[in-house]
C-alpha cells in the first residue's frame, strides 16, 4: 500500500482545495494519469498520479481543503502488479538499464522505493539499494516526466519506476467546469448522480437542468446560509486586507472626453480597453515611478525595465490580475489580442503563475459593470491601479459649444510612499490627454 501526500505545488501554499476528482475508489490508474483538479491560490491545476496501481481510498471529498503534506490518496501497488502479471507484463515491468550497466531490475517481491514522507510502509534496506527511483515533476498548469521542458515553477518528488499497464480505468468520476460545479453545489446536486452528456464524462449545465426537472421539488430555502471561503477568494481576501492595512492609499480622479477614442475603437481593430492601455503606457514613460514597488522591509524602491500591465479579470472563482508582460513594446492591435487571450485563459483557469504574479501596474475596467467609477485597492507589490468607469453621454464644452460627448471617469489609486499628489495627478492628466487625442495611442 502506498499513501500519496498532497505536495506543495510550487507556490509555498499550506493548503489546497480538491475541486474535482478524476478517479474513484477501485479505479486502476497509470503513472502520470490525472487524479484530481486541485485549486491553488490563483489557478486550478491537474494533479498527476505518482504511482501505477489501484486506488483504495480517497482521503478528501470534492470541495474539501487539504493541508500540504496530508494524506490524499491510497494506492494498492501490488494489486496493479498482479493484474499485469504474465510473461509480457513481467518484461514490461523491468526498467531498461543504462548503456554500459548490468540490467539489475528490482524484483516485484522487493517492493518499490519512495521518499519517507510519501509512504506509510516500512521499506527493507535491500530493496532500497536495488530500486532506482525516477523523478516526476509536478508543474503549475502542466506536467512533464523524464526530460520534458519545464515551463513553470515546479516541485519534484521521487517515485518508483512502475511499468505501464494497458488497462484503462474501470470507471471515471463525473467531471464539470467550475461554474457547473458551483451551480450543482448551490442546488445540492451530487455530480455523480447526474448523467453526463459532455465528452469524457463532462457534466453540463443542461444536464443539471434535466436532472433538476426530474427530481422532487426542493425544500424551502433557509433564512441564511454560510459557505467556507477557499481558494482564489480566500487568497484575494487576504491580499486585499494586507494591501489596505499596510499601504497608505491615496486616489485622484478625472472626467475625460473619450468620444474620439470610442469612435476609433468602433471603427478599427483595437478595443477601447487596449487604447486606454496604450494611453497608460505612454504616460508611464513620463512618470516611471508608477510601475515601481516599495519594499518596506529594506526601505528600498524597486524600479523595473519593462511595464508588465496587469488586467483585472472577473471570473467565476473570483478576481484575477493577468499580466501582459513588456506591454510597452506592443501597439494597440497587439494589446487587444493579448488582453483577450489573458481574459479567456483567466476564466478557464489556465494562466501560468508568471502571468498571474508578474504585473507592476494594473488597470481595472469597472465600467463594463455599468458604474461610473470607484477607488480600487492596490494589487500587492504595486504602486498604481487605474480604474476606467462607464462611458456616458454628457453635456460637454467642445470647440466653444456645449454638446453631447462620450465621457468617462478615470481614477488612479496610488501608494503615497512612492508617489505624491503631483506625480499621480501628472500621470492621470497625461493618460487623459491621450484618451482625448487617441491618434497618439496607435503608435508604439
């Protein structure tokens, strides 16, 4: 028997939530087969199997938070070997020896070798000397084994070299996207009781509706409910609290005539948000400290060579800031493509940790929610966040006459340790000037 402990997925986390199981007790799994979707502070990642065997116990239910280092899954490794017994299986189980070395494969009776903190069984010393463990790398967002090129922060652990069996899992647990899981939880529906119509056992919203119509009428709703805050929302709550309590926030705002910018967005390939981002990037050239970071522990101001522009994205899991790195090198059309890509992958939960943590200034387009503006809290480590309000028709003085123009309120929150009022106001005025003359935003 082997016990797989929940690893640290490279973010220094102390706990993670089991979003969805990909397997069930009794399933036969292969090495590196996805076992579960695990929610970290900022993303949902697949957790691969470090063993090949039969799952005998799942230590957590979907939606449960598990501490790093706590038991997650138990495997019957010997059971897998017995199922794959025979001449062909025996040949497959023996790992090939490197050139120039004798082939000294461990016997099945000797048992596998694992690091002490990943097993609860005692390993004989002789078996430890015989077996040659392999490395499995767990990457945030992607998995590689044996020489694959890592692209994200990783954590590795030693596991024994079991052979593959060609036996598929006997059954798979129903899966669903995060919005569907949330809806099922709100309605009290067990996903395993729903007949899935999507590919690979994927439960859709339509499946939930069909299941609900066939069920008995729900009981009267309680006067109030409580739900444990986990994952991204828990991380965001902690980060915003820390930012609000440790950074001296100040804010300034300005109403801007964006009639020409809006017309340009409607007639071309660049979005209104991308044109606004170009205005921010151009203004940041004149006021470089808007992308600086204040380090209170050393009383130092860190300045960066590039503008990594954070885009605040609202997702079903909570607020995500997705970074477009070196954004100052992009024109408005390229920014439009990059922003759309980051927003799509943020909602899918497929952004890399680098894309979630590398920004040094953030823009939040709160106007899409129909509000005129607000005073946003700084993303931790940054000195400026800029909020764009809704664009509204307003009487406006233009070329000596009062006419209806498209007007937007732009707000800048800033760290008063890094910027004073003059610098923040100057930066905002330059942003406004480009929004009023959007032809400037088209050039790099």
